[in-house]
């Protein structure tokens, strides 16, 4: 009896043989339809085609695995199936017959094997030969494995040679730019290399529309904007689509470094907790956030959607589109200074503040803001209502919106934009500003220098920075950030069912509060604990109470609110609060919770699950921190 170890890799289990037989008897028509174009040009029958795949999927070839480690013959065929020469070699009829001749399998008495040598290319089940050895079978496989491996290597080498030859072709910039749609093919460049990405566009992870922005041109501006592309594995993927080189005369594309749109971003305070570098988004640490009622400019939370523009105050102009029959305005900074100067203290909060807590319920898309996407400053500037009045705008009977457009833009020239209702913009009591000062100083670049919009009581997304244009329209802004972002949805809505047109854009935000001291996971001393935090509500609604619990919400104590003035219906800024509480004797842990109530008696919900939404906005459930008590 032959050594079973020499034949164990050359056996198909009995169920696999039955399955193979059934497939070969039932599916020839399907094989022909599936591989019709290929089979019509090759001298091979469907049964041989299937048999090659079925047998090879269960029989590793030692010689092939030396060249392609951990590859079965089936995987090898699949890997080279795109190369016609490899397919022709692997599926030639004489090779299939040779494989069948070699496939006289032997096994222990409990196994069945395949008898594949017959005149009519069929195969049948046969009882194993219990007396002959397995060396002839093994030898046959070695020979055929060597031939197949050699053929695949030659085919692959032929493909690589042709690809290398093609990659040496030289194209002009005009030739590349003429390939910018699906009909002509979609080409792009990176440095001096030219790539045909036509087949990749539809499977681009970021969507075809993003890749089409670079069609017919360089990738550098987009890779600089979305820096995660500039990684080795992405470059390796791109290399597969290389078709040639850019003519040296046209190769004037700046390097990634010199074309980096973020290269001139301002220097930031090192204390900021960075959520993303490009574009820059960061929040102050909680222990600094509520140290002062007015947040210092250097640690005011930063929310950028695009690179920070570097604007010259001497040449800056704000374009205000005039009403029908009125003249449009082109205002310099000096022109804005001539309007009556108005000062207000306003809290700005990002719609995604505390998103990280909502993510704990279920994953959402967006920056992982903690409790610091909120800050307060003293803003100074011209009232928007005064500027609009000079441009001839009056309150009208029909719905209208004031649209803002920033001077920050992506490589396509698309600027950040947003809008608010005209009624709010024209209302002197709403105190909407075209601000040029922040805490008594010119606006920092990260916060909109030289001019930004400040809309008290409204979500931060409408406070457009680096303001370049103001217009009054019958519809709200068509900006992506107005129409396709910053909207709330039911917890049942996901990215497959979301309809952004069905939800209104966020304007006023709900009541909010958070604990800034102590922090989650901190160890406190026994005796007394000082708990601090902030509270704020949108729409000018004043916070009238903050309740704090040390036992997860079973019992409550009212916190002490700061003494800052809160004007009725114009409470634009937050309330800082604190509570000095006794730590229960013997308590080893505290589950501290806070919730705020505004003057409309709106109160925060107790948990995140009922308010979960796919963008993670409007996250205002009770804020909770778990602390340990030192022993």
C-alpha cells in the first residue's frame, strides 16, 4: 500500500466529487454563457474548463507555490485570468488532457478518487487501487505543476513587459486634458506620471464625483486637500493604472509640498485638542474651557471646512448684491468701519458638539468632538441689517433668505456657503453682525479675518468666515453645507434611506450643558468635590437652572449660575456654573450627571439613543462623567 502522506494532497473528498460530477452534468450551458467570448476563441470544452478549476482548487502545486507562495492553482488562474496569454496557456485542450492523464488519484480504502482518463472527455467515479503506490500521480502533478507555473510566469512576464513598454509613452498636457469623461477615457497626472483611471472611477471609495474633479488634470491639489491619499498603499494602487509619462515641457505641476493649500495655515495654540489637521479642527481641553467666561482667542474652538485663506486687508472687498432697482455695494474694511459699531457677547457652538458620545450608541459620520466645540467671545462689527438697508433690501411678504459666501474654497473654486432667513437678518433685535473684531482685536485668521458673520443664537455653521459675498435670494443657499449637511433625522434613518431635502436646515440649537471638571475617569479626594461646567440654549433663550446629580440621576442638586446678565430673549451667551457637593462617606465611585433648563422650560433628554442621528448632530443628552474616590 502506498504511503498515504504522499497522496493526501491529491484527493477530493467523496462529497466534493459528487458535487463536481453534478456541476459537470448540469452546468455546461451556464459555463458557455458565462465564458462564451473566451471559450469561443479557445479549443476547449466546458467540461474541461470546469474540471481544470475544480481539480486545481483542491490540489496545490509544489513547483507553483515555490514561485507564488501560498497560492493554489485556482488562485493562480484567477490572478492571471485577465491576461489572455495565460488563459490560452492554462486552458489549451492538450494541457487539460495532460492534467487528466496525471490525475489518477489513489487513497486509503475509505476514500474515492477520480478517474479522469477517457476518450470522450468525461469523468467517472472509480474505487481506489489499494495496491499501487502514489508516486506516479505525484510525479505527474509535479510535471504539470512546473509547466503551469512556468506558463503563468511567462504570461505574467509578457504582460509586465508590455505594460512597462506602454508606461514609457510620453503624453502632452493637452492630450491628458482631452481625456476627462467616460467617452474619451479619464486620465489624471501625479508628478510626471500619467494614469488612465477610467476603470477605477466607479469603484473609488470616496465616490466617482470626487475623482472626476481631477479628470484630465493633476491629482496634487486634491491629494493636498484630502491628505490621507498620499500614502504608500494608495500610490501602489494608482501605479497599476499608469500609462506613460508627461512631456517634460508640460511637467510644471508643483510638488505636493509647494501646492499644499494648507501650507499657509496659521500657527495654533498647542493646548488645543486636534480632531483633524486638514482641514484644521480643534477644541480647547475641558479644564481650560470654563476657566474664563470669555474664551481667549488662542483656544477658541476652531471649525474649518477648507484651507484658511490668506487675505490682504488693504485689497479686501465685501460684495453685497443690491435689491432690484438698487445699487450693489463693494465694501472695503474702511467702508465697514463707517457703519455704527455694535458689540455683543455671543457663544458659538458647532452642531457636532459632543458627537463622540453619540458614537457610543452607534457609529456616525463626522469629527469626534467632545465637549469643547463651543466657546464664547465679544464680537464687534457692523450690523447686517444696516448694511442690507444701504443695499436697498427691505422685509418682503414672500419667503427670502440672506445667503453668505466665504472666500475659503476647494481646488474647484467651490466656496463655503450658508444662509439665514431674511427676517432674522433685518431684525435689529437679532443683532446679526458682520464682525471684524474678536475680544477687542482684529479677527484671527482661523476665525474669519478680516470679516465674518456672527448670528447670535444660531448654529455655528451659519457664521460664515472670510466673508466675500452677501445676497438675498428666494431660496436658501445651495451650498452643500446648507442643503446636504447640518440637518437632523430620526434614529431609523440611515445612509441608504436618508433624504436631505425632507429635513430643514439647523438654525437654532437645543438646550445644552456639560461638565468640564472633574473629568471622566478622574480620581477625586473624599470629602467635597467641586463640579464645574457650562450651559447654553439657542435662539436667545436664557438658561434658568442646571441640575447636578452624583448618583446617576437618582437625586439632584441645583448648581450655582454665574452672575452674567441674561437679557430676555437675547441671551446669546452661555452660563458657567459650579456645585460644591459632599462626597457620600464610603463611596468609591460617583456617576455625575448634569442637565440644563432654559426659560421656555426646554430640558435635555436623559439618554442619547432616542436622539441618535446618522450625522451625530444635536447631541444634547444629559452629560455624564464617572469618577473614582480615593481611599
